[in-house]
C-alpha cells in the first residue's frame, strides 16, 4: 500500500496560485540541548515521577508544569526529547501565549524578522488561523481510504529545507475514546537493521515532497499558503546533539530514493514502510486528555494520529514547532547498539578500544 496518493490534478489545482513565496534555507541557533546538564538534574528533580513508557521511546513527567520551567529545565527537556524521542505531560495549565514563549526558547534568533519568517511561513498549513501555531483538528476518516495520506506515519514538514527539530502539541479537548497518537523511534529503527543495510542506507538520500498535501488540500476546498515543495535529505541523518544515526524516512512525504532505479525504489520504499509499520517494540501510543502535552524531536521520530471512531469536534489541539538544521549524515555518528556497548565498556572501566 502506498501513501503517495492524491485526488487528482483538477482544474481547481491548475487554477490556484499560492500566495506565499518559497522559504529559503537559514542557519538556526545552536540547539538548546547543547546547554543542558547531561544528568538533567534540574528538570527531573522537580518532577514527582518519571515514567519511561517503553524501553526505546516515550517518557512521562508527572508533577511539573511547563509554564513554570526555568531556562535550565527547558534546555534539559530538549535533551530528554532528543534522547527519548517524545516527552509527555498531563494536567498542564499552559496558555497559548505561554506555549509561544516556551517554543521560542528553542528557536531564538538574533534577527527578529527571521523569527517571523520561521514561525509564520514555514509551519503554515490550511488548518492555521493564527500564523503562530497550527490548529490540530479531529479526523473521523478511515485510514484505509484512498488518498488519505494524513493517516500514515510522517514527520512534520519533513519536506522543508530546514525541517522541524522540536514540536510541542497541547490538546485542548479530546474524545473519551479514540484520537490517540503513535510515535516510533527512527533511531531504534535504524539500529534494528542489519549492519549491511545500515551501511547501504547511510549513503542514500530521500526525496520529500508536499505535492500530495497541496493537491488534496485544494481539492478539499482549502487554500494552501505555499506552492508544493520537493527537498532531498539523507535517508540516514546524524543527530547534532546525541551523535546517534537515525533513519529519516516517512511514507507520507518520501517518494523516491534518487540513487536507486525504478524497481529498486519500489522495493526499498516498501521495505522501509513495512519496517516502520511492524515496529511495535519501538513504538509508544499516547492516550490524550484535555491539558495533555507532547514534546518531541522530529529528527528521531515518526508519528501518526489514529483517525476515526469519534466525533471530530471533540478533538482540538495547538501545535508549535521550531525549525532546525538541514539534515546531514556524518561518519562520526553511531548506532544505539554501538552507544550501549561503549557505555558498558566505560562502566566496566574499559573503553571499546581497550584503552
């Protein structure tokens, strides 16, 4: 099954002209996780409970309010998200203005005009009313329907030149059942590949595009802000803070691996989608409630909202995002298994090279 489906290049699509210009590459500020205490003592000591929801991804912090975080705690939250993929909170009193302020901590720019460019143009979609955030609405569709691309795994705006680094989603209202969100660790997905495939994929790239989203948005009666985008990124990227190698793939926006021929593309992309969809051991599923918040690192996760089975007006959230560096792969990165082996060596008083 392919996610690369759209509802057709109709007369409405051909007649439409997007109002906003393309967004050019920029150099983001240094990741706030670089400033964090590796022990995260300020953040974790302020919680009443720390719960790792699965071995590979997802941590819930209880007894702490995001609205009250110090700058040191905010930095440590970034590091925790980079390490655990997604961090969850419940019963938050965060207002939309406080959400803006918290998000800006992770994307502070010296040139104020650039802040406006990033926040107001790069993360705009047809659901946005206020340019500072995206309104997330309920979906009562069947994810098996043709061209229902939004039901599959994706990384938010992975087709951008500067894809998002950190994202914060706060749910205002939720149904009593349904509307969950699933995240999968792409760091663990890469780690579970054979060394042979790890080596092969590390030299490849992936073409990400918003074309399906653009066409379907127009055909559904909405008006996208920008023309469709295509951007090529490494299929495997190295996280700038953790230095871990991670797959940078999602079936919603990735349409091609340019180094491969046609039939090779079909088989490799199908394998990657199957690898992602069968990774139950590398996945966390979050049951929302009003006031729940998820803070995640888009560079190391793929996620999907589970649609259907509830009234759409019962689910609404506000999403803010910080756009990060252009993805790169570096030879100095390592896998989770290599990191664990090195850490065990240090615990035993011996480094992996025996020195």
